[in-house]
């Protein structure tokens, strides 16, 4: 069967990186309810493992403050360096950190329907 989807990236999952498991589940469930595939990660190291495994993702949504070897701002900057065409949405209850590289900042608390709308817009779906 021929795939007629004009944007094959829309079939790739969204990578959600959030250390707060309840927030991560809420966001992932909302994205899934809106027809998007999701890969969930609890920290930046897990996210980098997914990306370096060759798994194709459409974009990354990452919180800024996370435990581990790096925070979300450092993760976003590494992604933009190693995967320059991959879109990164950074989110936090604080102002976006200066010097971080990302495509869009979404402040917390989230209005989930608007976040889904912004994810679709930045991904071009």
C-alpha cells in the first residue's frame, strides 16, 4: 500500500522529556488522545539514548529543570548541535534560560489543548 501522507514526519513520535512522572503521563496522554505517538523519558540521558539509537522522532518537548547529568536547556542545546533539523520545545515555570538553543518556549502551567496546537504548528502538521 502506498503511503500518501505528504508529511511522513507526522508519523514519528514526539519525545517528551519530563522528570515529574505525573506531568509526563498527563502530557503524553493528551498528545496520544490527539493522535500523536509519544516516547516518554524521565531525564536528558534517556532522551539522548533514544536519539542516538537512531529512533526517528518528530520533535522534542523538554522541561528545563531535571535531575541527572544535564538539565533540559543543556539537552536542547545538544540536540540542536547534533540533530540541527530536529525541533525542540523547551518548557518551564520560570523564564527561558539565556544561551539555550530551542525553537519554542512554552511556559508552565500548560493549557494542554494550546500546547498540542503549538506542537502541531511547530512540527508542520
